[in-house]
């Protein structure tokens, strides 16, 4: 009888463990649907809610560039529209981060009917409690397709990006406590737009993007070329300097408009993107349609600072402005799928446990 009770207890323990594992397994698949399909939207997460701002709707013309906003509760699987950005200016390639319970939305670029593009300087601060916006100080140098990171809970770093007619190597920093901008150490590689990166502690990793190759002769056309490099940086405590190091000119994480994020254990994940530099409609500058990558590239740093990469299969996707981590999964909002289709999905990609 005691033996039977022991077996029952053992079986019950297995069932309980299985139940706990099921409850804590990372989410996977489509969690919700945005009010409208949108791509290239700035995104940030606060708690169980992710927020999307601006971007491009499904028509993929200048008329479809939007100032709209949405909020999605990941736990409930619901999305709803929010008040749009107050200036009403449709923009692409803006950046968003969450600081102290508010979302900061930086820059982006507008598109006119004649194709003219303009980098916008505005910084909007969205308060989820009141669902209202306030204006923060403009960027000293307006950029779009930049990479944005929150450091030490107060500094927002904007690394490289596009300004009006070309890329800039600037690292612009906003101190959200004082409202003041300053410059940190310039990005040392070829300036890029549409790059991706992650920040963990003081470690910063920047990969890919598109660099500009000048015309070979007067009157010729410049070219937009994928950067295959990754750079690692170490940010000083006051964010005023960054020690940069090149990790290689053929790094696994390098692509264009990937979703990237840092995991709590220090790993950094890069998802999707494409190897074809393209205009906002998903068609390459050389006329080649861009194809989304169906992969995750995960960077792990050892105690000596050496980085190793692990590649995993994932659903195809591209044209992201951010990757967000929630309950052990990478979350993306909208984006483009195969055939440059604009998506409405809020997607979760379960991330693997760290390898020891």
C-alpha cells in the first residue's frame, strides 16, 4: 500500500511539474491583430502592453504613410486604436523606447506626393495613463531609421541613421531626467540606416543596416549597399563615451530592418529582416523585390567578451523597427511577410533557454 502511495505521489509530482512547465512556456504564434495592417512602425512595451506608432499601411504609397497609433494587451490578446501623433504628420522609420512608464517616439521621415522625403525632428512622449502626448526637446540632428536604446534607466541613445540626404555617424543622447541632449562617441563604422541592435548592461551590439556608396564618377548614381558588419560598444556610466570594437565584416546578425532585443540573461536576438536594401514599399533600390529572412540569430557573450552565434529557423518577416521581449518570447508588431505583404499580426516567437 505504501509503495502504491509512493507511486501515486511520484506521478502527481510529474503532473504538477508538467502543468507548471505548460504555464511558463513562452508564447508562440499570433497573439492578436492590429486595428489595421501596418509596417515599419515604432514600437515599445510597458508591462503586458505593446504600443505602435506611425508607419505604413497596406497600400504602400506615400498616401499610406501614417501618424496612427495602437495598443495591444498581450495577455488578453486584444488591440485597439490610440490617438494618433498630435502633429498628424505621417512618418516612417521612427524609433520608440519606454522610459519610466512613458513611451518616447523619435523622428522618422515624411514622404510627399512627389517623392520628397524629410527627416522630422520631433520627439513625442506618450503617457499610457492619460493617453496624451507631450513634446520633448527636438533632436539636434533629425534622424530616421536610427537605432534607439535606453541606458541606465534615463538616457536614450540614437545610434547613426539617415538625415535628409545621407547617413550620419552621430550617437545622440537624450537625458530624459533633464531634457537635455548631448553627443556620445560617434559610430566608427560606415554610417548606416535600418540597422538593428541591442543593449544589455553596458554592452551594445549594432549589426547590419544599409550604407551609401558614392557615385564612381560625376553625374553617376550612388548605391545603397547592405552592411555585413557588427560592432560592439561599451557605454560609460554617464553615456558620454562608447568604446567600440569591430566584430567582423560578415557577422551572422547583419541584415536590413531586423527586429532586435536584449534578453534578461544578456543574450541578444536578431530576427527576420532582409539582405536586399529596399525603399519603403519593399522593392529594392535596384528593382529587386526584397524577400524576408526566416531566421533568428542569437548572440551570446562569454566571460572573456567573446561572442558566439546560434541560428534558428523562424517565420519569415521584415521591415521592423523594434523587437520586444515578453515572457520568454520575441514580440513583433506588423511588418512585411512574403511578397512584401503588410501584416496586422502581433507575433510571438518563443526563444530558447540559454545553453550552458
